[in-house]
């Protein structure tokens, strides 16, 4: 992976920087392996057919170098589908095997996911697909491009999170008091998570550069001076959004259903019912956040265990402190969303009922 990353960076630089007066163009395309001849333990003579882009259907030959380390090597066999990097200079091209092609299986899995949502959810499933599309569009076409242009990530992420929450809940549940209560609860929880992460992260001097990806951002051609702490806090806000939105809608829906079954309940009783539901959901949802963050760190945790690293040293490492604060801030935001949603939802429901009762009396 590191070799691939370095190769990608190098080829990207070569694609934009003239070399000795001759410009090198670089393309990333797909190909299929037609024939493989093992020259020795460290190289393969590979015949490829390009299957995409400018050189589609062109048959080329290349040497696939192997280091003997299975982590970095990409040994191929006949009929394998691979990703290749094509370097073009004047009328000549060079082709390098850079990875196995995995996109088809990811697409198949995505189609299965959408099909199951539509099959089981029907109309609501369609709404879920629409909101997911809007969410991805907002992140990929608005949030990330703005950050890449140098805008501060935190306010942009907060704005994007509020937009995603409002659009998602209004589409899923309609424009009503239930949706508004869930939106306010979600917003309160997410802002709490972001604020805590910012305050504690500043106190413990998190750098925001504990991951290789963050370090690689310092080498991108745009030469943007990123606020890496801001990127970290933005990730915490965005990472907590889904779980907090889920619990906000669950509580708002529960309170509305309880009121529908027994409209004589007072606002205090509805609030207590919402809190009871929230307490039951809280345990599993906080586990969801903690396990999601812990699951991505299993290899690192195994390393610590294998070398019997002291607990004090582990907790004070930047990368571990980052994940701990990410997990706990997100979980606290989730917990805070419970009373906010329960309070707002019970208030709106009783307020609407009082207005409806008064309207009926006036008509009478």
C-alpha cells in the first residue's frame, strides 16, 4: 500500500510537471490480463488489454515487478482484472500494474443494498435511497471541495450536517412537529459532540495528523495550509451525525405514537416516556459508536498487546487519544440528544393538541 501511495503521488507530480521540456501525461485505467510469464521470483512478463479510457482495446506488455512482500506485491494471473497506470510521453506509453480491480464487486454490493432497501422499505425505502444520495452529494460535491479550497472545515461541516439532517428527516417523516423535534435534538447532540471534541482536543494538544492520510495532505499539489485539528473535529461531527439522527427520530416517533395511543398523557408523562425509550436505545447506540471506532483500530491494539505496551503510554499516544476523544465525544452527543428530543417533542405534541382542541371549541 505504501508503495502504491508513493507511486500515485509520483505519477501525479509527473503528470503536471514538465520533464526536460517534454510533458508526461498520466492516466489511471482498467485492464484485463491476457497472458503471464513468470521470469523469476521478482518479476512477471504480463500481456494486458486496456479496457477503459483513451487506449481502450489496446494490447500492451509490461514487467510487473515483485518485491517478495505479499503486502505490497500485486502478482497477477491470466484473466485477472487490474487497475493500471499509463504514462504517455510523445508517441510512447509505459504501463504499470497498480492494483487489482475491485470496483465491480463494490458496485454489485451497492446494488444489492439498494434493492433490499426498496424491497423491504417500499415507499420509505425509496425515500431512504433519495436521502442517501443527497447526503453523498453534499459530502462529495459541496463539503469536500470547499475544504479543498481552503475554507475552515468546522463551520462548513456544521452547516452540511444541519442541511443533511433537515433534508433527511423532512423527506423521511414529512414536515411536522416530529421531524422538527428530531432535527433540534440531532443538531444539539452533534454540536455538543463537536464542541467537546474541540475543547478537550485543544487541551490535550491533538495534532489531527495521527493518520497517514492526514500527513499525505501536506504533499497535495494545491499546497493548501489545512487546519488539521479542524479536519479532525469535522470528522467527529460527521461521524456522530448518523447515530445521533437515528436516536433523535426514534425518540420523536416513539413519543408521537405514545400520544396517539393515549392522548390524555401530560407533557411531563410524554417526556418521561421518551426518556425511557432513550435510555433503552442509548446503550446499544453508544456501543455502536465505540465498536465502530475500536473495530478500525484492531491491528494497532494487537500491536500494543503483542509488545506489552504500558497502559499509560497507550492512552497518551496522539493516535489513541484521538480515537478515545472521537468515541466519547460522539457518545456524549448521542446521550445529550435524548433529553433535547424528548423535551421538544413532548412540548410540540401538547402544544398542537391544545391548539386543535381550541379550534374545535371555536367551531362548536
